[in-house]
C-alpha cells in the first residue's frame, strides 16, 4: 500500500452523527422516530448551531416528512441511493437532481447491500458519485473490505474503492463512511485499533486530494453508543444502524458528539 503523503490529520471538522433507517420502519414508525428525535434535539442546541453535524437517511417515501419534521433543526436529510442519470426513461429510479430539488442534501453511494444485492459495481458507484456531486448532493460514500483482514490490507482495499469512485467525479466535498462488510449487522463493531488504522489512512489520502476540502471520514458497521467516545480524535463521526432504532440511543450518541466538540473547543 502506498503510504499517504502525510500522516498528519487536517484540522478536525465538526463531529458527525448519522443514521440510516434502511427499510426497517414502516411510514408511521418512521414518523414517530423523526418526531421523537426532533423533540430531543430541542434541548441540544449544538445541532441547530452547527457545532455538531446530524444527518438522517430515511426511505424515499419518508423523505418529505423528514424534511418537514427536521426543518430548522440543523439536521440534514439524505437519500439511501440515487440514479446514475439526471433524467430519462429509467423506471423506478430517483435522480440526484430531483432529490436536490426537494431539499435532500446528501445521498448514500456504494453501500455494501447495494453492491451485493443490486449489482452496484465500481463503475455504477463512480457514476452515482459523479451524479451526486454535479447536482450539489453530498455523497456519503461507503467503502470497506468484504472479509476480515489486517488493518493495512483493509486500508488498501478501502482506498482502492475510494479512488475508483472518485476517478471521474466533479470537485466537491464528500463523507467517506468506512464500513467493513464483515462488521455490518454483527454483534459488535470492528475493533477500535483496526478502525483507527483504516480511518487515519483514508483521512490522510482524502486530505491530499485537490477539490475535496471539507471532506470527512466516519465509521459505520454495528456502530452504537459509546463507540464515538472510544474513537475520539480518530474518526470524524459515526454512521449508525439498528442500535439507533431507539431514539434515546441516537440522542445518546449525539450527546457524545456534543461532549467531544466541547472538548475540542476548550
């Protein structure tokens, strides 16, 4: 693996906490989750002030309700996928152009489930990344090795996916979500030292890319409460899954992010 040009992390951005609902919630359950989280965030002004970055990624049908519920809260609403094209005869697809039109500001690209279940290969991931950026959508680019391997080998695999996805992409910031496939849905996340090795490498690589100022690297893959604190200083945030189906657990992680932000500013 070619080492990054520098091992020094850039100045730390605000801490991010994100959540994908995948297809676990029906519409009413999702609405309840949105409202409970929005109510909880009212007592956490760091989010509305922009000190802590919070994003929520619901299903397409849930997006309008999420946008209404989180309006003015500082929470960004994303999409779980997007089309490679901006318009045309693509039955069942949703374009980045339309997502941006309704107020979506980020979109998942290259998630392991999209790759495995729906055939999103490297070429498709690159096309979707480009589509997001050319329409002003912040890509949430998911990368990670399929099988458990040593940290340096995992970093090389994740870097290859990152570079492939950005090879023809317009300039713009993105969030890289390091999600080792073997840790998704597992009883526990990847070991902290493994995460540190991969994320530090990816952060250094992204920091040297022209036109990617403001990009971040976060961790997903069975992430839950406590992990952000354990990885403090080594990741820019966490991307949560089932552990945050309970709104209280999601808000607990937001509190971790608030505490880390206050520590950095102290």
